[in-house]
């Protein structure tokens, strides 16, 4: 006889359904022969697990036993449950190679274990023994419960009962089990492999349950499906040119993906598609009777709630109007429009549908307002850039509730963004938490473009909509880790999570479509080098993960991670190389040619998304018709940088084959250029900006080729000025160009009669007769031993908001750090999110301590007790005034003992109309603030506050008081001239030095 002996074991950790408790285990099965010759199957330990499991887990399927628990359904249950159950059974087959048998209403007599699945109100579930708990599900929205039940009836000894409060509740329960078994929601759309397992079990004593979701209707919107999605679908399903490409073959896996992600609401593609019509014979026009098309029938059969986009009322797509319109799209044509919309309503009869109301102008033009009837949900749009513009007014209840239309893809002003994922997940969490806090949870729908490559931000958004409580503050890393484990395996999950966490920040600093060859500074803070270095580091790390993965997993990793990183590296490398070629040509450096060619090489169309539109060098709000090479410059390498005239009194000198350039300047030496000084000639000696012990510890000087000759060079300097390397040679091809590092031996800096500043010199001599002298001013400062905090260096103090020194709460209110928010590190915000508006000084507060150095004056009699002008910049996230008309978000600022100042950072004056180019007609933008265009382009708002700082220097404290929710602090900058004197950079200075009391 065959018998199954289950020993105490360690089970493999199940693939996690994101945000859900683990209930699926993967027992490994060993086969031995017992003393009586019978085969003995033992569930044994797994090397990939660290969690123990009961010996009585409910066995769902076993490859070795070729067994799968039967699946029992109620024949009267909704069709969507039956479709999902068949898919669930196929999921079991994908994992184990064994297919469960499906039965309706009853089981064969010899079946003793089964999975029983159905809605709480079904006859099947109601007739089970030991399932009184299911009564609590009845009447609830999309809730479920999964647990093991012994002796439930139908001749069963054991069962796994899967029950939902309604059809989608049941579907979500089944697909949650599938996800934990290892079937990703993106197994089709992103080629995530299903990894085989020898057995699947449901953990004994565990329960998988979920109440009503955070948001009632959770949706996605395919916007502008052409060319990417349309072209792909037409190719995959061999659609003839001119025929609809998005039909049931495509929508079936699409709806399955939605339901696996626990979405329930869909706005279909509408650029060139007619969802409710495509697949029908429309010659010579629409059917006279309002019959639903095959896509519409499929959606309802699978359990998806249909709708239409923001400017398509009453379940009729825009292309339908383009084909069948009679008269204008405005209310002067009300008779025809009423008939037109009635047709759409009748066609959707009997199909679960949310009807879009409120007439919007054709082509997104303004027309009329929305309804405020109690049975109509109000849908607030974000500003198209992920910043919520409005929530349900606090204290005003609305029967049908309100929701949010959100974007991770956008076509419009000031720049469309749809090439690549540029979404900051921490920001999404923050904005949707605001919506939830203000009860704006009837509908959340996200514009996903054509989904790829936006799978990650789409799933994150839907996960928040399903259960925001499962994802508290700073949960993004947890989300990413669970996501990476599910898609690529537990052994790489932490590394991939960190890669994508950094990607989320780097990519969202500035949309890829807005990046150009002047975005990153080549002269200040080594910004271009830092940005490209960060991307190249991610690329290297992602490449190592890619190489280590099994062949089945590589395609998914490439689509979801590696492609994105490679695309960003390529784009930034192109623009930075182009920028270098232009600057170096102006400086007379042969290296201009090197970087011009590098830019050309990088411009070769990147093969990651062959069906996507152009994405390089945009010249308007919409993408160019083709990728355009950004400006590059070449120089004649055989021509010296200047034709020398050896007349000393003219100051021209000899022919030069070498160029010397330095940090914080576009000039080049020897000789004169338009950038060496304001007048362009007869300039003073070039000079580095002053260095001090608390600023950046080295400055750079470039030595580069500027002619056809090989030239040797060497450096001499004051002994306390350290230069590395100190000698070398340059060649015509610029391959030996070098960046020198200038640092200071602070112990050897000479005194200067009580003055803080000492000026040394750097001398470069070349064998072609070129000589360059650069001044090196330094300021030697000291800080009190008992001070802890950030110290002025290079003429400024820069502090990441998360590096506060004191955090004073007020009752339940306190500031908390959101990791990964913003452009550089994190954001700090007051929680909880409520309508509370504190009087200045009465709310929670945070403090930043910093030290400034004494400021010297020309006169020895200057009063050190006097004050000098300075500027504090509080950098905050781009949050808008979402609390209502004339209600602004606010905080208060205090420096030292001065009175707190109330700051209302977001203007109340609307932008109104704007144009992307001077020659174009302005278009209506809406009620966004007047500074909105720059704010969303830069993904930050600079709040500039003029202050007075004592010339004597010393310790200072900035105190920020919380007043309203919505203010997210990113950085604190104190400019004593160092930032202003350097000029442009996108990200600003690096964080200042921090010291600890001795």
C-alpha cells in the first residue's frame, strides 16, 4: 500500500502576494522505501527557507504524487468566478505540472479533499458545515476569506474554503493564492517566469483574509495606445493594416492582469480605438440597435467595471464621435448629443459600468463644469505631474464620494513624459496618503500610457488603492523588496530593491524628456560627473544581477529593471557628452571632438523599446517627429589654440598646444577667451574660488590638448598646496588629458597678519612655452569644540532635511522623514495628515544647527557685531494648495531668536494660460499656481527667505514650525555668497560638513 508520512519540516518561504500574509508553502518531497517495501513520501526540510511550518498543511498539489486537490464551484455563481477558477487551476498546473479537476455543485464519492470556492451568498458556500464565519462577508465590497475547514460536507474530510463577499472578492482570493504560489500578475505582460515547485500547500492554522479595500474603484487608463501598444498587438495577433488591433485576444490577458493586481475599473484605449465597437461589423455605420461589442462583453464576463476617460461621457469613445458625429461637440447640439449618449447608456445596460459625466471640450479644450449631484462621484485630477490639486472639502460629505485621477504617464504641457519610468514611489505614497486622509477614496484611476515600462509604479499605485494601511510611511523599500523577490527571486531581492529605490529618485529628479545638454552643470559641484556616476553605478550593479540570473528570468529583469537603467545611462551620457563638446570647443580643447563622437555614438537609437516614439532633444511640449541630435561642436585638432605673437608688451605670448581650465569657470588659459573675464581680454590671473577646511576638500583643474604637438607639462606650487598629478603630457587625440586635484595641507598654511584669507599660487609650465598661473585663495577657520552640527564651507551651508537635530512633537503631531522622497535623499513632513491648522509656534517643530565663520571687512574698524545679508532657501516638494479655494498650505520659519515668519509657499494666483514657445498661441492650463511650470519641471519649490547673519559668526539655529499638512521639506540652504557666486547647477551644492562636539 502507498502511504504519505509527513514529518516535521522546514518549508520554503512562499512567493509573497505584496502586502498580504504568507499562507502558501512549498514542501519538498523525499521518496524512500519502507521496511515492507512500500513507497514512503516524506515532506522534508528546504534549504531556501527560514520559517517553520506545521505538519498538517493542506496539500494543494504535488508533482511526485501527480495529485492536485479538486476545485469545487457553484454553477450558479457569477461567470467571472468560473473564469478565474479555471485560470487558478491553470496556475497550479504552471507551478507543479498537475491540473486540478473542476466540478460544479458536487464531487465524485472518492474525492476526500478539495478547494471549495464561491461567493458568500452562493448555495454552495452557505451549505458548508463549519463556515458560519462567512456570514460576516455578506454585503461587503470585494472582501474575502481563505481557510482550511475539516469535514465541511460533500463527503470531504478536509477542504480549503475560498469565499468572497462578491464575485471580485472571490476572484481576488484565488489570484492572491496564485501570486503566493509564484505566478506574477505580469507573467504575460513582462515575461515573468513561473518557477516550478514539487508541491504547494496552504499553511495549517493560517487564514488569508481581507476586508473592504481602501478605495472602492481602483482603475487604470490606457492613454494614447498608438504607436507602442497598437503596433505590438497588431503584430502579435496578425491584425491587418487599418483593422482594430485591441480586441479580446489582447484584453483577456489585460483584464486578468488587472484582477491579479486587484484593480476593478478600466478606461480603455481611446486614441484610435473604440472599445465598445471594435470587433463588430460597423459598415456602413454603427449598429442601429445598441448592442455591446465583444470587448464590452468580455470585460463584464471577467468582472471588470468599465468606464471611459475624462472627456468621453456615457460610455462612448472619442473615435466613435469622430466617425459618427453630427454637428458640433457642445451643448448647442443638445438634441443629437442626448441621443448619442442614450445609445451609449443602453449599450452598457446589464454591464457593470461607471458612466463618465461632465462635458469636456474636444481635444482636451475647456467647455463645461462637472455635476455635483449626490449620486455622482467627483473625480479630481492631479496636475498631470503627480501633485494632487484638490480633495473632498473637509467637513463636506458627498454621498457618492470623490476620487483622484492620477498620472504616471502624460501628454501635454509643459512637456509630455511617456518614454520611460520617471515616477518617485515615495511621492506617490505621500500624495495618495493625502487623498485617503481627506476621504477622497471613491475612485482612484491612474493613467499608465501603454503600461510598459510603467509596470512598477502602476502596481505600487494599485497596491496603495487596495490597502494603504498595509503600506505605512517608509514602506517603499519593503514594497520593492517583496516585488523583486516575486519577480526575480529572493536571493537578489534586496539588491534589486535598492537599485530601483535609487532609480525612483534619480529618474524623477527631472523627467527624461526635459533633460538636455544644459541640465547638469559641468563647472559647478562636479554635478554632471556625480549624476552620470550614479547612473553608471546602477547600471553596473544591474548588469551583475542580470548576469547572475537564470535564462528564464533575464527577459523580465531586462524589461522591468535593466532596460530602464541602461536607457537613463545612455540618455545622460549623450547629453553630457554633447555639453562637453560645446564647452570644450569654446575653450579650444581637442577633447571637444572626443565627446562629440561619444554623443553621436550614444544617439544611435536605443533598442530597448523599438515601437516607442522619439525621446531625444525635444523642442516642444510634444515629442519631435524623430530623435534629434543635440548641438555638438568639433574643433580642428591640428590648429593650435591661439596663433602666438611673441611681443611681450601685447601680452599674447607663444603658440599654445595646451589648455588649462578650472572648476567654477568656463574660461581657458593661457590667453584670453570670452569666458575668462567679463571684458574678454587683459584679464587678471585666473583664480580658484576660496577653499576652507569645511568645504569640498579639493578643487579640479583640467589640462588638455589644444593643438597637434605632444607637450609635456609640470606643476609647481606653494608647498602647502598639494597638486596630483604634478606632471604629465598631452597628445593631439586628447587621450592623455587629465584632471588635476588641488588640495590644501591646512597645518602648513601660513598666517596672514590676523587675516583669515591667504592666497597661494599654482604654476603650470609646458614644453611648448605655455605657462599658466592660477591663484589659490584659502580661508582657515575654526569651530568651537562644543559645537555639533553643520559647518559653513565654500560660502554656504547645505543640509538635507532628514538631518535635523531636534524634533519636538505636539500631541499626536510630529515631523517624520520619508526616505527616497525628492531629488537628493528624503523628505520631512508633519503627520498625521488632517485639517489641523496650527497657529504659528503652536505646532510641532524641527531644528537645524549650523555654524558660520566670521566675515572679514576691508576696514579693520569694522563692527563684527553688525549683520550681513544672507539668503536661506527652504526646498520643499511640489505639493499644491489642495485644501480648497483660498486655503493655502503653510509652515513657519525662525532663525535664532528672530520672530517666526509664516510662509505660504504656493501662490494662490492661477497660471491661466501658457505657451511652450513664444511663437505659439497660449493655451488654457487651469487653476495651477502661476509658478507651476518651473515647479513641475524642476520637481521642487525653492522658498527663498532673506535673513541677517552676524558678521562675527558662530552657532545658529533654523527652526521650522508645522502649520498645515502637505509641506515636505527636502533641503535647507544658507547662502553667504558661495552658492550665488558659483551660478547655475540643477541639484545645488552637496551637503555641508558635519562636526560633533569634542
